[in-house]
C-alpha cells in the first residue's frame, strides 16, 4: 500500500495538472503584425548580431518587446532568417499594421523644434518647426527620389499658423504612438564587461624584446602589439570568431584604451568624455571593419605627425562617441547604433588641451545665427583638411560643416567631424594593408 | 512727472544684463601623456554651447572676483522658452588651480541631462545679494541631422 501510494502520487498530480488544459482553451499569446519600412532592415539574434536582412514591406509577427525598449521580438518566415533562437528587429524600422492590413502611421515628434520641410532634403526650405510630442500622420513612408527610410511625408492634424498641412520630416525624429505595451517583455540586456584596457608600458621602455608583447590589465602577456589588429582582421573575415582580449557586443568590438580614466586612446589618440555614459569605454564600441580602418588612421596620423602638422602643434586626434554595447541610441545619437560612425573634434592649433571648439558657427561667419562668442582662433583648418582627406582615403564618409572642407553637411556638425566607415573597397583596403609598427599603447598607467 | 517716471522705469526694465564674458569660464579635467607619463591636467576656456563634443566638467571664476557671487543655472527647452529649472551654486576654492574658485556642486552633465539629447538652452547668471550682475544664454545642441 505504501508502495502504491508512493508510485501513484505523482501520477495523480500529473493528471490533475494536465486535465484542465484539455478542457480549457489556452489563450493565444499576444502578437502583432508589423511591416519593415527601411530598404534593408537587420534581423538580430539575442546578442545583437545580424542574422539576416529583410526588405522594405516585409511583414512579420511581433511576439514580444525587448527589455531594452528599442527592439521587438519577431517571427520572420524568410528562409535565410531561420535560426534556433529568438530574433529581434529595431522597432524604429517597423510600423504596426491595422486590422485591415494597412500601416498605422500615427506618430509623435520626439524632439523639440523639428524642421518641417518643403521637400525631403535637409537643404530644402523649412516651413516651420514642430514641437516635441506633436501628433502627426505618416502618409508616405518612401517619398520618391530620396534614400529610403530617411524622410517621410506627414500630415498635421492641427497645423500652427504658417505651417502647411503636409510636408516632410527626417524619420529619425518620429516615434510611433504604438508602444506595443500589449506584448510581453522578452530578451535580456547584454552584461556590460569591464573596459578593455591595454598596457604597453614595458614595450615602451624596450623590455618586451623582439616580440613587442602586450600586457593586459591583469598583467598578463597577451601577445604581440598587433594582436588587436590581427583579431580584428580575423573577425572581419569570420564574424563568428571569438576575439582574444577584446570585448565584443552586438557584433562590435571595444576599442582598447590605455588609461584607467579612458582619455588615452590607441596610437597616441585622445578619447574625450570616456565615461559618458559610464562606465569608462562604453562609448567606444565599433564595427570590426570600422575599428580596423579607424585604427589605421590613428596609427598613420601619429607616425606622420611631423610632416602633416605645423611645428609646435600636438595635432592630436581627439575622438568621442562611437557606439554603446547595450544602448542603441545613447546620448541621443541615432546614427551611432551599429558602431560604424565616430565623432571627432577638428584639429586645434598649439599644444593639445581638452578644449572643445565652441559650437556656435565659427565657420559660417557668426553673423547668421547669433552673436559670436568663440573666435575660432584655435581651429587649425589646414591640418583638419589633411585629416579629413586621410579619413576619406580610408573609406570614411565625412560630415562636417566647415564650407572650406570637402565633406557632406548636416545640422549639428559645426564643432565636430562625423565619420562613418561603411563596408566599401577603400575601408577594406585600409584594413587589409594595416600592419602596425608602433605600440597600440605606447604609455599606460595600468 | 508720472509719465516721465513710467517712461524711465520702462527703459530701466528693458536694459539687458551685461554679458559675464570671461568672468565665468568653463573647465575640463583629463589625462594626457607628458614625457612618457600619464598625468592629470586641466584646461580653462570660454563657456560655449553645450553638446556631446563640446561638453565641460564645470565652471570657475578668478579669485579676484567678489567671493559673494553666486552662480545661477537656468535650463530651458528652447532659447526663448520658459525656464524648466533654476538652481544656485556657491563658489569655493578649486584644488586643481588655486587661481580660481569653482561652483563646486555644479555638474553640467547632471544639470543638462534631461534636455541634452533633445536640444534646449541654458543661462549662466552671476548673482550678488540675489541681484543679477550679468548673464549669458547658450544653446544645448543636438548632434544629429534634422
């Protein structure tokens, strides 16, 4: 009897548990139909690596919202998107569908003073500006003649005086009013590793011998100085490669830093605001090809300083935000999401100090907008021109608003250079040819 | 008599405050390689508009300025908008450079956090006995194309 009870107990319990499931309908998990609005939108795995891309107009089922509140978990039926784990899409690049299959274009402006333009171009006339949280209706996701996904045509329900009913805005500044609150939370944050700090102190004093070894923050010898570049080159050829001694997140790698506070970057570069947003180095994640091409610029600039820079000038490259391992839109950036773009200060005259070039338009003569506070006397235009030329030669696409410098223009880029190293022949060539001959961190305080 | 008094008062009210100019300066503290050693340095420079690429760590004024001056920091959603917040900070000696006093508890990143990614404006004002001595308006700039 005792034995019978022992054996039958779990059996009875199992029947009790299973029985209701047979007699009741299991409620369907909430899901939503969404449609891709970008020309080619990446589908990501849980670690943020790209699984595949889907074309504009592709419909998919959203089954959850990621805890980062930026992505949706989606089920994609495309054959090349099959993977064993869950897949995600950036919710900026999808629009929810109404019950009848039409796109829900209800959105709000997510910045103050958004230009409402006559044509889908930053060079077109702005009719007026829109206010933060102002409601709009997207009526054309892909206006003809523009890069898809960059500009949308919208209609205002209550246009202010002087504003027409319809016009164009940069799509980056619109947020769907649909926050997908009915979908369950899913996914997890990528744990933020400690910053990758490199030490080359021994090498700088010649103690490393012929191998020119590198020492990490734990004092461990991790290999020759160009290990960083070797690992990047392997990663570019094989994205699944797990690089030694490099932090990796969302398909990006962290640029090594040479000092505890993070101001000293590779090859004698300067990294400004390294702890914003903290911890140190969380803003220094780059796509492997970008990291490689940009490092080649840092290395070669440092080696050629004597020829490129005027006498008495430190001529140091000061770089800031790249991308963040977790936050796609950190510091308000919308073009620093995949580690391909870097903010860099223009070159300054004289000895280097962590002094920003004033934001006010020193390049536009100062009279057009407001009174001029900064003289711009420290700005070294001639050397900045050489630096921009080197960036472009290595495949960089440059935005900078000094009209004397050959680059693209865009609002907000008066006081810094914005360079993106996309996958092109020049950036690949720059990386393939990059064989560093000087230490990554000539000096460190680790 | 009454009319001329009103006239004078209206003009007095319309007078803008003078600029603080170089009385109030911004600073950054950072690391730099000097003679193969990493040392901590600081730079003092004119206050300018705020952005991720032109951020500063705080503000200072020379010791020769009146020690009773107080810094008032006002934030706005736009240059002509209503104040969002306003806070006052006292100055005290700056350990990085004895020639200056610093608004010790003023952290611009913290003060501008709420609006720095959306764009807005801030006002620096020097007060003495609660009376404004000078002020300057600066833009908090977005670093994105629009």
